[in-house]
């Protein structure tokens, strides 16, 4: 088992990203210094560096109330503060979904979105674009007491009428559980806030960790954004049970409806059996306590459909206390380190694999393009050297013949440029066709049309028809996009082959690009919709429409987000497809011009043949030096990509 805590391993992961970004920056600086860079390459490199800097690691804690979520977060991530950072008391302390993160562009603070915003159909994600809609409270990071007082605001509640509670989706007259929340005066206690964002400069949060604390089944069931967006985007979900209660009915509902169905199986899904210290009993032997605990583990695993080894018994409270007091014996008994090790084994390597693969693919393409460019320059210099060396001792007529030959080659290539311009025109047409299916205008139109159709028919059949039509159209758009992508790849492959055969340009295989992941995500959303809609069939028509409309807005927001990612990736792919040909064409044109000018200068006796040969030999040495430097930079980047992975393997061993 690792001797490093999860926090230390995450620090290591952050350092790995920073080191990788530094190597990529060195590569870009070298390109600029050697004047090999162009705006497209520079844009792609900057995008890579920004992506590494902005990389987030999302961990969601999910449980019903009184399972010890906040205490577990304190124990795993914030024990170094030697205090209980997040409020953790008996009963319900987290009343709304809470994100802990760090955004350097904003001062430390808590942003609280009023619960009244649930009356409309605007999603939390949309509200994040408008800070004035949130209540912002400064966070005094220099005072632990002041921070605790401020953080308590997250758990505030308020009394509202049943009508208002129903309008916010937090009360249903037909639901027996809802009736239990009605006070003697006829009002209902509800959370004061819909969502909370704690912007806090903790070292782990500064390196990209984002923690999501969810307040249980009620919030998950009534805030579709959790189901459709926040939980699926989490790289790890820690589902918390209590050892004294085991798996309750509501625990099973949360697990079966919101966690188990997610893609990826159980990878990144950890189940914690918390509060095992409640089973500690001085009147029982350690063997009896262990047997009782093992029985709880087996029961939980059986009810959740997991293996025993996937359940992690811990005492978050004792683990936090042990870390604060540096009590190694108590820390071992709390079993917290076993959970941290499991989380690091699930979370960090899988996230690192994704970042590594994406970065390696992009950098491999860029380095290959640079190597091909330098290779083309070297071949051209060698051709010129062969030409000019062959002119030694030759008369003026031979020089004239050579000049005529290069002029003819230049003219032939310029005719080929007409084909290249025609290709660019066709490429532009195909690109526009691709974005007509995958573009933002198309998806916004689909969303608007679905809203109108839903508004016109508030009955079950009409709502289902509108939503089904929406998914059908989106699926068709993605399918047509895939067809268009294949056509572009075939066209560019043919053109690369043609220019290679006719003008000696390097034949390049266009990079791959697939819309399959977008289709899979849409399938997941459609499945979630079908499951959600089926739970609404027994509701009154108006209530059914209201909840379905809220669900659709969240779903539409998620689909728009998918399209935004698809647009960025499609745009990057189109540039990656065309850029190598544009670079080669530009380079070949420049080298032909230089060859012709060189021979003309020799013909006019403005340069001696030997001076020009010496100049070309020096150019050859310089290009070879550039290739050697490129190889070193490539090795450094590859070493940076795998260094931390090897380190993790050594730690695990």
C-alpha cells in the first residue's frame, strides 16, 4: 500500500501536469526561436497548455443525510488544517448541492443561489454565467472561526407555503413523505439555497480538485442537473452508508436510480460504510467486533450488487481526529488510509490516462508535422546541392538549361496550386456542411422547437412525442456529421496522395475523428429521460408538465454543452487535416522560388557557385541540428508524459 496520502498523490498529479505543460512551452519557444511556428500550430499548443492548467478532477460525495459526508471530506482532504473545516453536526448539515473549488479570478467567497430560482426552468449552469443572481459572502481564510460561521450559511432553511414549495418542486400533495414535512402552521421547511459554490484557496483546490457535496435523495431527485450533468461528469463518486443503519430504502433508491446505471461500470464508484466506531465496544472482543463489521459489509455488498472488497468500512470522525492529533494507531483503526489508497488507485491513474492520451496524441501530431517540415527542407537543400555541384565546370548553356528546368517545375506546381485552391473551396463547403449538422445554430433550433411542441401539448403523449422527436433529430444530426467527416477524410487522403505523386510532397494520413462518444452520451441522456418520464406518468397533467419542462431545460443545457465540445473538437480536427498540406504547399513554393533565384544569381554572376554551395551546406548543418533538437524535445515531452505513471507504478508496487 502507498505510504503517501491521497492529498500527497494528488499533489504529485498536479506537479506532473505542470511539468508536462512546461515541456510543451519549451517546444513552442523553440519553434518561435527557429521561426518554424505558424499561427495554427501556436493556437493548438496554447490550447494544450491551457487545457493542462485548467484540468479539473471532480469527486462527488453522495449519501442521505446523517451519513457523515462532510466529516469524510474533512478527514480526506482538509485534515492538514487541524480543524473541522466543513460544518459537521448531527442531522442534516448540507441542505443544497455544494461545490468546493478554486477560481483565482475571484476572491475567496461563498456564492449562494436562492431557492426561488427553481420556480423557473433556468438551470444552475446557466445561472453560473450571471454572478448578480447569486448571494456572495466573502470568506475570511485567515480566521478558522470566521470561516466556520460563514460556511454554516450553506445549511440554512426557511419556511414557505405549500404552494411555494410545490412551485419549487420540493413538495407534492400526493406524496406521503412530503406530508411529513408540513409544520403545524401549514408551512413547509425547505432549503434557503438551491446551490452553493465555495471558492477557497486550498492547495488541492488550487491544483484543480473540485469536490461536490450532495444533500441526499431529495435533492438528487428534484434537481435534474445533478442526475444529468454533475454526477456523470464526476471522475469518482463516493457513496456513503452508515454502519449503524446499513443500506436503507432511500440508500438503495439513490444507488439504483442515480449511481449504478452510469456508464463505465463501477470504475470510480466507491462505497463507504462510515461510522464503524459505533460498533467499537470495550465489552466485546476484537474478533466479535470484526465479525459484526464483516456481516455489515457482506449485507451491504449483497444489497448493492457488489463484491465485499468494493465496500470500504471507515470511521471518518476518528480518522480526522487521528490526523489532527498525529495518532497513527487511531488512524490505522479508522481504516481511512485504506479508503484513500483505493480512491487514489481508482481516481488518479484513470484521470491521468485520459490527460496523457489526449496530450500524447496532439503532441505526436504536432511534432510529426514539424519533423516532416524540416525533412522537406533538408531534401530540398540536398536537391539544390546536387544540382549546383553538378554545375561545377559546366558552361553557361548548362546553367541556362537548369534554370529553364526549375522554371518549368515552378510553373507546373503553380498549375497544381489551382487544384489546391479548388480543394480548399470544396473543403470549406464540406466543413460548412458538417457544422450545419453539428453547429450551435442547429441544436438551438432543435431546443426551441421542442419547447414550443411541449408547450402546445401538456398531456403525456404530447410531451413524450416532443422529447422523442428531439432525441431523434439530434441522433440524425450526429449520424449525418459522421458521414460528412468520412467524406472529408477520403477527399483529403486522395489529395495528399495526388500531391505526393505529382510534386513529391509527403503523403500524410489525415487524423481520425469520431462522433461515437457524442452518440453514446446522447444515448445515456435519452435513457435517463425515459426513466424519469416513467415516474411522472401517475402525476396530474399540470404537475407532470412542470417537472418535465424543468427536466428538459437541464437536459437541453447538457446537450448544448455536448455540442459546444463537439464544435471545438471538430474545428481542431479540420485544422489538423488541412494544416499539413497548407504547410507543405507553402514550403514547397518557397523552396522552388529559392532554387530559381539561386540559379539566376549564379547565371548573372552575382554569386559564385562555390559561395552558394557553401551556403547550402551550412543550411544543411543547421537543419540537421534542428532535427536533433526536435528529437530531444520530443523525448523530453514523452518522458514527462510517462514519468509520473512510472512513479505511480513504483508506489503501488
